[in-house]
């Protein structure tokens, strides 16, 4: 005849309850998973993980709205290290940086022996390896600057020009 109706609700319940539980776990996992940070490069050449500009400026646009503009003749690399975190190594040249602030924003810029730790700010950063010279001009917010010599926080509108010399570190701050 047909299926045994008395047995069907029990058999349906045996697979339906675990299936619904698995679907709920999957949906919660997808809902809670936030997209990771990513970026797109325009106006520059990307080869073996290094981003190089030549005669014109390049732009690195991040999915969280952050943006790094690299001046002509700049070389850098960018590594995504978290949802709102990136590590940028500036080999040479100048950057104009605009990092979007989130609760867990954690960006680090390396330029020669210097580290610029960012929470959410706008600034210009330059590194000349031949002259061992760092330049940092704050536009908004603040960063923590680490490297040779006594360094600390750089606040909005401050400008630093730091040069490593045989006698130590020469630092100028203009406000």
C-alpha cells in the first residue's frame, strides 16, 4: 500500500531535528563571520608581493575604506594580518595614508628602522634609505612612532623629519 503514517513522524523527527540544528549553526557561523580585509592596487606594478610605482602615483584601496597613496618611484609591500589590521613595509618613497578607525584597528607601517603604529588617522610617511631619512607629517589623529632615539607619539598637525647619523638621531618637530 503506502508508507506507514504512524512511523513517518518519528523518522522525520530523527533527521529533521539534527538537520535544523546544523542549518542554524551554519547560518550563525556565516552571520558572525565578517569579511577579512583585502585591497586592490591601481597605478602600480605588483610583482612578487612588492608594489612599485614608476612615473606616477599608485593607490592601494582597502575594503574597509582605508586608502594608501604611493608617490611616484615608491616601493612597498602590504600584508593583511587581521580583519582591521595590515602590515606595510615602505622600502622607499612617500605614502599618503588614510586608515579607517574600528575598535580593533591595528596597522603598522615599517620604514627603515622605524615603526609607525596606527589606530585610525591620516598622515604622510616617507623613507629615503640612501639618506636613512624618515619623514612623518600628521594630518589627523595620532600614531606611535618607534625607532632609534627617543620617540613617542605624534599628534595631529605635527611634522617630524628624522635622520640617522653617526652622532645619533637628529629630530625636528614642527607643529
